[in-house]
C-alpha cells in the first residue's frame, strides 16, 4: 500500500473534486433541463403580454410520449423583468448566459447547503470523470512541486503515455508548443484534453528536453487495489477503495473473488480518504456480503422512511474489518455502517466525516451540472450520522512515525486490523 499523497491527476484537481465527490447519488433525469425550462418560461412571459396569477409550460412526464402542464408562480415575472431590464438597460455589455448562470447559482446558494451547488462545464467534466471512473486523456497522474513545476507522478499501464515512453519524474515544459510555465496541473490537464484527439507534449528529463506526440484515448481508472497479509498462519485479504465510481463494483467483485480463490481467512476493507461516489455502487458492494433480509441503509424523504435491503442472498461469514478515518465520507460511511450493523464487521480507525445526506444531480444542456440535496440516509439501525460520523469499534490514530515514513509497517490502523484478524 503506497503512501497516501495529495496529488492532482491529468484529469482533475483533487482538492476541488474532493469537495464535490462527498455525495451519495448522482442522477441524470431525462426531459427538459433547467436552462430549457427557464427559456420556455421567459419566452412565455415575454410573448404572453399581461400575466395573470400564473403561466404554464409543458414538461415530459414519466411516460416519454406524454407531457404535463405545469403552473409557474406569478412571482417569476419579477425574475424575468429583472433579467430583461439588466440585458436592456445595463450600461455595459452583458453575457446573457453568465447572467442566467448567476441566477441558478443564486437559487442554490439560498439553500445554505454545502452539498447543493452549481458546477460549470469544466468543473462538471472533472466531477463526471471522477465518478464515472474513466476519462479521455493520455494516462498520467501529475502533481505540482514546491517550486511550482508540474511533474508526472505516475504513468498508467497500457495507455498512450506508457506506450510513448513518458516516465515518472518528467517535468512538463509545453503542450502543443505552448509553454506551461506558471500553469496549474488542472490547467495543463485541460490543455492536454483540448488537443482534438492528438497532443504534443515536451518534458524535461535529465536536463534534456524530450518531445512526444500522442493520441488521446479513453482511460479507465483503477479504484480498487488488493493484497494478502499473512500472520500467525492466517491469510488476511485486503481491498482498498479510493472512490465509489460507476466501474468500482466490477473491479471490487473481481479482486474479492481472486482473494477468496487464494483461501483468505478474513478481509480488510479500507475506505480511508475515500470521499464517496455513486449510491448504486456502494449498494452493490454491500450486497456481496449480506443476504436479502439485511438492511444496507435507510432513506428519509421528508419524514417518509424507506429501508433498502441487500440485492443478493450472499452469506459470507468470515471476519471483516473496515478501516475508516475522518476523510471517509458519504458512500464510505454507508458501507462501513452497513457492514458494522448488518454483518457484524469491526470498524477500526477514527471517526468518519459525517455526511448523512443524498444528492441528485442534473446535467444542463450547456454541460454544467446542478446538484442539490433530496434526502437523508440512515444506518441499518436508523442512526443519522450527519456531522457525527461513523464511530469506530476500535479507535486507532496514525502516529507521527507513519507521517514521517509511510509504509504498511508504520500504518498503525492497518497493523491493528491485521493483529485483530490474526488472533
């Protein structure tokens, strides 16, 4: 298990994405998006002349062949009048798209909810890449050094970068003959992806500049890593999850089967520093360990409680330990609490982040995304962990030795789990 570092990959700014991925559900709903609805309402108001108590517009119903008439409150006229007056009378030129974007942002900011917000097209693209588990690029992870230079931190196998010969430690000099001096990793990432399926990069290696021409390809990210530890004659499987992306479940299931084929006696599931992802993914993963009589989590929709049960009749019975820390959030907390309360797993580490809400995301025609909270989620026993977190059964802090020299041997939380399972 490698040192947990703060890195920025070719496809994302980790600090930005980390705050965005602390969610449980992302859905794209068919039909008109917000921009379309607003435009329809504006056209209706502008062309409708005198407005009565309400105006109407059409939206698709659940049946693709039907539409439903919706009423728009007359108060919306004030929004449209303000929009028209600014566009018409403001003393400087106004970007109507940015003005509309500001209006949508304002509605979300009114909610006062850290998990309800607007992402522009670039932010939305980075977020989608993270939770989809794939992106278009050349297959590298990049990070910024203290002197401001951006280097390749790792090269993924079987990608354009590895085939072309890019190496860890290469320092970026230019992308498509344009200097990248002073640019952030996310800006360099954007420049690479804007290469129209081909990109030319120049790097500094051993004091010499080397140039590469690469084709962009779809890169699938690995979000699960596995290992086996042996102690006191026991074989302990280990599965680390970095995110609950849409492709995490098949990776997890495959690696779990591989570990079981090697006759493991127990299992460690590590969701430390995992900030969440798709609700469907964590549901599928938890279902690998629970039969259909077991609750994975509960949803509270304005006081109406729905219990979500396992989707399978799996009945694994070996001991499981889940490792968590303060950066384990959302879907990580669902998995930890589900295994703790419905399977009898032991949780080791420190209190988790404490995010007990569910979000829905709509992608707009512009490529931007609107995300807002729709539900609370509760543990199988009905506990709401929001701003509290999952409490470990055995609290273990990482000591200063780990931070000075990160390794499996200095990882006190991991060693505590191995010790427990080797008894």
